[in-house]
C-alpha cells in the first residue's frame, strides 16, 4: 500500500486571487499536468455551466491544451462541500478523458471557507466517497520556471479541405457526409502509413538539431503519460523512436527567462503517405461509382492548429500519439459541432487562436467565428465569458486576435527585427506649459505619429484629419484592441462610401474630412463609438479642460482636435 503520510498540495497559482467575493456558490476547476507530481495545481478555471457538465466538458476540451488536465475542483460560497467538488471533478474527467483515464487518478476537492482559508482533500481512485484532508500546502515561488524549465510546447498546423458530396433531392445528407469526411481524416491520422515530421521552431539558434520523421506504425495511443516521464533517459545513443523532446531544446535561454513566449517549441507536420512498400508491380486502378441523383460537391476549408505542453523527457513519438493527434481529433469534432447547423446556408469562418493571458501559466486555445468580425456582439460575449472563466479583468483586451501568440516570430526572426520607421509617443519629453498649480493629463499607452507628406504621399493642406485618424487607429493597435492595418487615405474614403456617408466619386479626391467622418470610420472599422464636442472657437477650449482631463483619466484614448 502506498504511503500517503507525506502528501502535499503544490500551488503554482494563487487561488485566493481568483475567488470572487460574496456568498453565491461557485465551482472552480483545478488544472494540473500528468508531467507534474500528483496534487500540483497550475491554474483555476471558473465553472460557467452550473447545470450542464457535458457543455462544460465540450468548452474545456479545446480550451485546455493537451499536456494539462483537470485534476480536481474547488467549491466556494454558501454550502460549499469538498465531496461535491470531488464528484463534479470526477464527472468532468469521465467526459473529458473517458472511463479508464477519468477514474485512475487521485482527485482534489477543495473548499474556500468564509474566512478565506482553503482546505484541500484528496479522493483516491476506487474510493470516490472517501476523502483525506491534506494539511501540507506549498505555494511555489517560481511558478513559470517550474513549468517551463523542464517543459516545452509542441505545435501542429493542419489545413484540410473536406470534400462533402450530397444529393440535391435530400440536402439533409450533407450532415452525414460531413461526419463521414471528418471520420476519414481521423482514420488517416491514426493510420500506420501516416508520417510525422518534427523540427525545432526556434530559428534564433544557429545550432539546431536535424528534423526527425516518425512513422504512424511506431505510435502508441495507449501510453500513460504520467508513467513515461523518464523513459527516454539513458545514454547518448537513441533511435528516432526513443528520442525525447529535449532533443530540440535550445541549450541557452540567455536573459529571456521562462514563459510561454520563450518556451522551446517543436513544430509537427503531418504527411499522409498513401504509397506503401510493395514487392509486386501493379497496374493503377480507378473505381467509378455512379450516383442515382443529381449531386453537388461542397469543399469545406478548415484549419486545425493544436498547441500542447510536454515534458522534455517525453519521447517524441508519445508527444505525437498522446498529445498532437488527440488534440487534432478534438478540434475536428469541435469544428463539426459548430459548422453542421449552418453548413449549406453559411460557411462559418472559424479559426483557432492561442493565447497566453497574464496570470495563467499555460496557454489556452480559443475558436472564434469571424464571419462578421471580432467586434460582432456574439464574439464580444464569447470573450467576456472567457475573461470570467480565466479570472481576467474586463477593462482591457487580453483575448483579441491581436493578443494571440505569434509563432511567425520564431520562424523568421530577422523580418521581425526591422520594426516601424514611424515616430512613436511624440508627446514624451515636451516641456511643461509653465502654468502654476496646473496638472498634466496625458494619453495612456503608445501610438505612432502620422503627419503630412509621410511615406512620400502629398496630402499637404487637406490630409490633417486623415493623419489624425491613422494616429488614433495605431493607438488601438498598440493596445491590442484591434489587429487591422492602419488604413490609407483611399481606404478611409472607401469606408465612408461603403457606409453611405459619401458618394462613390469621393474616393481618390483631396476632399477634407472632419471629426464626424472620423467617428463614422472608427465605428465601422473598430466598433468604437466617439463623442464629438463642439466649440465655436479656440478661445472656448479652456472651458472644456476638465471634461478632457476626465477623459484622459478614465478612457486614456487620443483626442482629435479639428
């Protein structure tokens, strides 16, 4: 029998920072990793669907990266009970990981007392109704180092064109055919003829190991991640199928430190090999199957993008079979559930994005439906829900597309070093006005300064408002409220034509625009509303100083004065 007398809970996060005040009952999922010692908590995620565990599992299945897993639950508020937390966590694990994996791990049940004190209990596998209180709780001081010193990221991008044939007489068949096409992709991923090429994504190092190739026939889809952490340790002579993830590690991190952004990243490419070895020659055969009714072909373009966490000791072939492939399958199923209701009426533009929000040690993956842009209200509500689940503040953008992890910087770091040639934050260093007893109110955040004749474009005498608008949009880009490019004069004019404010002949002219037109363009491109203040002359401007100062204190955005 195992000796549990020295058991302890290790906290890599600070649960009390996530707990909301009040007596309303809430549940938080405790997230750990099979690569960490048992009872190690990396993050807390708020339970949003209090009465629908299946919906909760579907949302968490793609949000939490493979390599992390739900290991328990924390109950807070009136009537909080550790047993109820354990039961909820076990139910969720069964839905996420199946009966075998969901039951064979100890599960943490925690309770937040009214005084703010946390009590931790553990329920062993096979004893779901027996709780043991854990008195030893340790808060790790260097959490990011704990996670990333011996861990790495494994990523796989896989664009797919799904061919869906359906009869015009029975369009309901399109759903069955889409499911069949998805299942065919899953079968190919697990096929022994599939080939996976792995290479380091960290192109900043000059001494990179050679890429390796792993064949599908060498994959083990039932390996227990918690029991194979050290299986790749040994001498220097490894064959490809026993190489650990550390094979692709960059030897020196320099001063970059430990974080998601600086983690060693392994890129996995999927190569579907349909040509197997054959000892006999054969003539190519084409099979023709006629259809009974008039049929259409619908090609569905989807993009899978999986990001996983792995111990550097994990063999690379297990990283493919137990992390990458299950992640791709989960994304396929999630996309299927999202697309099927409107596949014929509207082809949804669903894209996965990876984020590393502050206070969360591991990355998260989010699917956004971008048919109507990220400022569409449905997408706004999706982000609000994610902010609640992750315990993020609501007063700043943290999960917009502009916040997503950019792996292209690792692929081609030279192109990222060029930077912008525009001046930035030109207000810094300007001498004070000298007004006795006055206070300074400034824009919050950075921006680029756009001005007359920039980039060789002659807008002298008519382009001031265009340049002000470009400066304002650059501010929204720098603060990650938007990822759109700063529009040109012509694009600004085209936007005003599209919303019906100007005639088509306006495009390409040197006509002025003013504050009203700026507000129209900001609303159209960014979904930002503006307030226009009218003054009859510059002499009246001091009367608006308090209002302007309040704006800088509460909003912080630039102000255009025309």
